[in-house]
């Protein structure tokens, strides 16, 4: 099962029959996101295939280590993911709910990709309290105490600042309007 395709011909004629399969594949098979990558990391899979009335249920565990950069300080990081999954494979799958049972083969790759990629972080952090980089000098505030002066206000906010500090208006009656 090196490529995550399992022959289930032995399970199909026997309802209730089951078999456990264990394998390790390269993370490149599942891909990654723009933020977190799986390339070069082994993906460990343990799955139990069971014949049910509708088809084959594949349930098990997947373990992988993803690589990314902290979204605040850009430090490289590696984090393990341990996930469980349970999916139904049937000859006529329901789009978005079940996967295709191709004659006597179950392809675990799409289900594992959906399981793993949905759990990868959108904004990975090296730690929850990461202080990030100084916006003025670029120093890593986790390592260095930044001595930069307070940031100069962004000139695009000047019109709003003028409204906040402009002449105070007293509440009173609205000016008379003449109707045409």
C-alpha cells in the first residue's frame, strides 16, 4: 500500500469482514498549504478497513510532522499532527460525504489529504506568546529588547485624527432646511 491504494477484493463478499493496514508514505503525497508543508516528512497511517452494507468503512489514525514559519517572528518550526478519521467508500458516492469504491480498490489518499490539510494551521506560531518582529527595525522581539522610538503614526490616519481633535460641536437644533 505504498501509494495509499488498498485492494479490498477479499472483504467485499464477506459483510463484517475487517483488516488492518499500516504504512508510511512521504508527506509529498498529501502536499501542504502555502503556510505549512509536509514534504520530506513521513506520514504514518494505520487504518482498519471493514465491509459494511453500503461499501467499505476506513477508520484509523494518521500522524505527520509539518514544517512552517511562525507567522509573527518568521522562525522555522516543526509540529506533529495526530489525527483520527473515519470515511465511507461506496460504488456511488455522495459528493462531499463519501468516497468512491473503485471496483475492489479503496484509495485513501483523498480522504487523508482532506483530513490532514484541514487541520494544518492558517497562522502557525512558534509559541502562543510570540512577540513577533519590530515593525520599525525588524528585530525579533522574542530575543532582543527593541529600543526603537514609538512608531510614527501612519499618515493615512491623519484625517480621522483631525476629526477626533477638531473643534467640539455642541449639540443643538439642526439648521433649518428649506424644502423645494
